[in-house]
C-alpha cells in the first residue's frame, strides 16, 4: 500500500513544547508505516492552525491525495492533526466514502476505511467533536486574556506599526510596548501631514516615500490613521480602554484626521486628490468640524463633514464662497494711523 504522511503543528510553541514534528510525530508515523508494510510516497510537514477559514497547506494535501489514484492512505498522528472543524471533517470523510481512501491515526490507534464499522465512525465523530471543543476553549481563553489585559491598560498581541513588543526594567516577566524608530516618527508625521487637509491617501504615501524612503501600501495607511492606540486607547470587543504606554499623537489631532477622512467621499475618491482653494482651512460655524470640498456635476461644492453628527447645513459652490470672501475682505479697512505706521516700517525694512 502506498501512503502519504501529514504532520502538523498549530504554532511554534506547540512544536517546541508539545507535538514536535521531528521528535514525536514523524518518527512515530514512519515507524508505523514500516511495521505495517506501507510505502511512504510523500511527507507533508507544516505549521497551520486548524481554525483558519482558509487552510492552504491542508487543501494542498487533499488535492494531491485525490489526484494520485495509486495512493491509498493518509497517515497522520491524531485526529486533531488533520482537523479540528466540521468542514474539514466532511472533506476527510468524503475521501473515505467517495474516493475509497484510508485514514490512519497512529496515536489514536484508529483506522478509517470505506468499510469502517459504526463503532469506528462513532469514535471518529467523537474525536472531531472534542477537537472542535478544544478550539472553542482556546478561543474563549484568548478572548478572556485580551479582555483582562485591556481592562488593565495592557496590550495583548503584537504591537502596532510605530511600536515594538519588549520588556520593562530588564524583567522578562514584565511585558511592555515601546515606540520604535523611525516608525514612530513616521506615524506622527503621517497624522500631522494628513491633519492639514492638503494630502490625499496617495499624496500621504508619496510624502512618506519622499521623507523616509518607506513604501507603505494604501490599506496600511488607512489602518494607521484609524488606530486609536496612538493617542492612548486600546479597543477590544468594540469597547475602549486607556493604556499607559507612550502616546505618539494627541486625541485632538486624531479627531481632526477622522474629520478629514470622513470628508473624502469614497464615491468620488478619484476626484478628492485634486487640490481646492479652501480645502482644509474652513470650519463649520455650527459644530466646528471641517468644511470639505467635493465635485458634483463638474462644480466644486463645500459642505460640513458631519463628523460630530449630522445637522442641517447646505452645500455651497466654490464660486459663491469666493464672492462671500471678496465681500468680506472689501469691508475690511485699516485705521489711517495703522496704515501709515505699517507703510513706514515696510519702507525702512526695504530701504525705500
């Protein structure tokens, strides 16, 4: 009989502390194959979580197995090495029923064949259920850890761009998150530049490339500009918790950036990169939000972003806005003594 070997770990930690591929899984399966006169054609060895919606390596094994009709069996260490979800369990069961394949679980001492009895099928179903419940418990534990840490103002998981995971006071038990250069400076500058209202996303990327020689893709730029962590907030399960790590920006700057982002209507994204006369310099008299330009039917209109909540406000064309400014500036007059004093200072400075 010809067979393939499937050896898998979920994480690097599992490889070191649990089901080592080289020390446990592979030696045991090779020994099993030799004792049962099974010819191993190929070994698939990989790290991949069984909880992922898309399991690339697992799918490659199944494809190879189906394409090679002369291979009759898969040898794997335990049921939970091949599946911990019902989707994959159905795929494996179809191999047995529809394709006439065998699945050998070495550590479980279980072999499934097209003619397996009800007792073996029941044991298979039970082990899949137990494996699935293990995944659920792990997810619940991880969620509880994230929640507990967030409530204490601690970050669970990898640090965002601009920071690095480290330790505090040279104590390995004291996990910490600290700014990392030059990424931290890049984050600060991105918020400052975008906060002027002058730059589009593409313009911001070009500015970062020019100043720091770093290519940051558009999706990551958007993620950075929306990340509340930079002004001191951890978001977990849609709830917000203040953290005690070093902040890179102020909340005021973050809010200003969100206002400007809200003004870039995605339906008109190809037009928002154009520079307009009053872009980024006018505030709404009702709510204080930015007044943003938008092109409609070939004309530029200005309107409130409504970032702090919608209210009754009309859109105004750029030409009309200009007429208002002209009228306003025409009404401005300097007192004669101020004008004379200013004139004399300018003459002295320019030696006229």
